[in-house]
C-alpha cells in the first residue's frame, strides 16, 4: 500500500481490474459492513474529506478523492476490522475502491491501495488509536519500513524535532489535518538564501503553510523561494553539472531545472548540499535526493536528470510541500502525543535488516 501522510481516507482495490492488484474481496470478509448514506458516519464523519460524499444508486455512501498528480479514486465507504501484529483494531472506516482508478503512474498500478495517515478523524492512525508512528523510505524503489507505536532503538541517531503548527481559527487555504511545520529558511552549502522570514509564514488566508507529505514524490516551494533556490543551486553547481538548455522543458509541469549526465556514469558528481531549516531542526538533502533521472529521457549519450525541487505556483498549490524523495534514508517520526515531527538520517535498508525485514 502507498503510505500517504497527506491524505485521510485509506482505501483498497476491491474489484479485479486488468491492470491492478486486488487483494481485498468484501464478500469473503465476516467483518465488512457497508455504510448507508443516511448513517451518521456518512453525514458527519466525512466533513474533512476534500470533496463531499454522495449517495449511489444502492443508497450507499459514495466518495471521490482526487490527488495533486491528477489521479483520482472513487468507491464506497465501509467498516472493516484490521489487525496490526497481535492487535485487532476497532471497526475502521475505509474506502472500497471498485470503479476505475485514473492515474498517470505505472507505480500506482502495482499497489493494492493507500493508507491515509494525516491528522483527520478518519485517518488510519487516528481510528486505530496510534499516537506515534515512524517510517523510513529506501532510496532504491520507495519501499521501506513503517512502525506503528514507539520507536526506541540503540542504533537510531537522536532525532531532531520540529513542532507541528496548530491553527485555531479556520482559514480557507490552511489544511488543518495536514502535518504542518514551520519552514524558516533554506541553505545551499553554507549560504543561507537571502529571503525575508515572512515568505515562509502562512498569510491571513492560511496560504503558504509547509506540509510534510509522504504521498507527494518531490518537494515544491512557492515561486519566490523556488526562484532563489534555483538561482543559488545553478551558481554553486556551475562547472560540475551541464544544464539542459531546452527553455520549454518542464518535468511534471513544475520542475524546470534539468541537467545532462552521461548515461554510463555510475555515480553523481559532488553536489552542493541543500538544508531545509525548520523551527528547531534542519533536514539535509544531498546526493541522489537532489536529482532525479527522468525515465526514458535521453539526449545522445546523456540522460536527463532534474532538480527534485519544483515550483508550487506552476502546480497551482498555495503551499510548501516536503515530498518523499527528500525523505529517503531519513527516519521520520510523527509524534502526535507531543505534537512534533522528528527526523534523523539512517540507511533504510540497514534499518529494515535490523528490524528483521527485507527492504
């Protein structure tokens, strides 16, 4: 399943589609219960979902969710009982996705569903009652480790913590169920970008918040911040990287800083390190987390690699989003009890081995 800290509702493929895995058959489950659209669950507990629920022809609670990458999913809400380790959870609301899944990604076709892990009342962690969870994403194929509950290991470096940002008053553009933190600045090598602190602070509408989202692949910054970072990274990587000089080339519609690197090259050259400066903690982004090889894009003997920071403005997103590519080989802890996020660099494959998992 896709682990998504940016969305609320968990769902599974419930109908066998030719191109998708389907592991859940509701008919074979003794604890599966459909939710009618007249029930309190359908009427009141779905208020945090991005789109209003509806009533299907069978008078069942029907949902549609669309994601930032233009994919969407729809199906019916139901109750099911999930078991995690030796613990059996309470009856949990989830989506039984049974009618078409539109997606642009081949990776999505390999998944069985999505685990919604944000702060909303219908998220998996909230419904199951977990007040802390951690994960670590491998740099090889986005597989990794998910740990529900306390993580205390001698081999894990001390975590750096940044507080979760709370907003008491409802604001039109502030997502109050997201994991929102305060980005305070960005440093390239030892140079801090000369930007006013105000560009990182949400405005009176709530636009400009910073969310940590494992369901978004890359990191997106609001226009002025992206432009400053792009300019400084270009300057510091001059002579080390060859820029792709194609003015209209944009990867995924928001990433316009791309490079040519020899296809036969085994490792990336030494790159300047980008530090994301949060309130009380810094996240260091280096090496392979800074560039992404675009599948199928070749120019002669060179492959096209793009800078893994994009421009939020080009996507029409009114926020900073810290995606999972920047979180690779970082132990990420979501501590809801103390309202904070902690992180420390770690080799995720080794962490998986220490936990007895083949990652």
